[in-house]
C-alpha cells in the first residue's frame, strides 16, 4: 500500500487522482500503527502466559 501511494503521487499526468496517493499513504500509516500495537499486546500476553505455565509446572 505504501508503494502504491508513492506511485500515485509520482504520476504527474494524473493530477486528478493524486488524492488517492495521499489516502493510500494514510491507510498505510494507520495499518503500521495498528500492527505494532497488536504485536506489543500479544507479546505481553504471551510472556504472562509462559511465566504462569512455568510457575505451575
């Protein structure tokens, strides 16, 4: 999505769809933030799970 947004912004012949490039870049940024957040949350949950499993075992 990031590369598609950059490609749309670099097309000089198609100024009327340049907004699509900005939308694509925005969606890429939101996806990146959501992905990093989900990774961090799952990482913490897995650490807790394995610590509890180790303590019980």
